[in-house]
C-alpha cells in the first residue's frame, strides 16, 4: 500500500471468525486490486476469537493489513461494521465476508463506480456468483437473487421516490448483502450508521439509506465468488436467522404454515433435480450427493421460516436456534 501526501483512501473491511478455508485467496484478491488514480488501499480486519489458522494467515500479511482482535462475545454484525467505519480512513468503505473472493482485479473499481454517477448514491451491493461445488439449493438461491437485480453489464439504481418531483415511484427495495457491499464513510459515521442489530444489518442499512433520501445501487461487475458451505442442518439455522432478522430489523412477519412445512419443500426439490442434471460443474459423485441431500436443504428452508414465524418475539428460542450460525457467519 503505497502512500503519498496527496493520496485518498479506499477501505476494505472483513470480519473474520474461523475463516481459514477461503481467507488467503480473498486477501490475495483484495491486495491485487487496481486502484483509481490518487487513491491508496486501506485493508482492515477484525477477528472475533478464531481458533483455527485464520490469525496465522492474516499475520502473513501483517504489513498490508490492520488487524483488530475482539472477544467473540463482543461481535455484532451491525456494531462491528460500524466500528470499522469509524476507524477507517477511506472515502468509501467496502465490506466483504471471509468467504467472498473478488472475482477479478477490477472488483474494487466496479464497486465504487456508482458513487461517481451521483452524490445521492449512498450504498452499493455487488454480484455474488456461487462456487462450483455449492449445494444446488444455495446455487439456485444465489443465481435467482442476483440474476433478477440487474443485467450483467449495467448499473442499477433503486429509488423509492422520483428524482424529479419526489413522488413515490416504487416500493422500498431493501435487498442488500454485506458479503459484498460498499458505502460512503461519511454517511456511515453520520446520517446513516449501521443499526445496533444482530440480524439483517445490511438490509436495515439499505432501508435507512433510502428513507434518508439516498440511492441504493447494484454493480454486477463488482463480482465475488461466494456461497456458504452449509450442511442441511446449518442451512436450516441460517434460514431461521434470516427470517428472524427480517422481523427484528425491518418488521417483516410471516405466518407459520403447517402446509408449507409439510409440503413446501417438494416443488423446489424438483427444481433442484433439474438444475443438478443440467449443471456441468457437478461431477457424477456430486450429482448423486446432491440428488440425495436436496430434499433436506429445501425442508430446512421451510422449517427455518416456520419456526422463525412461531418465535419472532421469543428471545430465548431465537438465541438457542441462532447461536451456532451467528458464530459461523461473519
């Protein structure tokens, strides 16, 4: 990270916890980014008690990364990111997770490009492409979410109010993911901070940005490789967390449906089977594995939603179901 007296900074922040599997490739990809003229890179990592080789991997880059360590009990998706924004020197702060690897060396430039369209752009999220070996349920989920967000070579702007006369033109769009995102630091430490929440802090930020009159942008060329390596049980816990997060942070509620719990997994499993057969990235053994396991993943999605709907206001149940995935997914 070269430094000149006139340089401005772009900050990249990653929270880590037992992230040894993909962390080295993620760090290398960040350090290999092209930078706009006049900008230097600031690379921040906060680790919350890793017990694997995560810290050893980070220490190998000690001259290029500013590392902070905290007890695991102090980690919070909203608060930890907020603290990083306050210590960052960058005009823009880019957020990744430890298993999200920039797909090319212009990821950073593509992620900040929407900010140069308009001063009203407050936050940006980038494209996520699932890893080849990921479970088909997760692959389809990722492709579906980001495929519908905008065309691959475009920049998409989400706004609730007309930029001309401020009349409502669309419903509030809060889809956002801190696995691959960016925001103006001045807003994060000023008008639009991360909320002090444990769940869905990214979608809450997107809501707050738009409610404050700022725009949310999607930059599909700011691409990362990212798909969680969940077992079916871990996937169920993660879906529980997501639905709880939508309630806790955004007030979204769902009614528990016995019918969906019992039968809702069937149709998406059939879609998984068709996907598995067509997906050339799966070899014969993986095809067999996912044909066997897909029902469990899709049932896990239904179960996560069902039990979240039954326990929105039961903090003891939320803690019991969420603790493990809260620790895993930073």
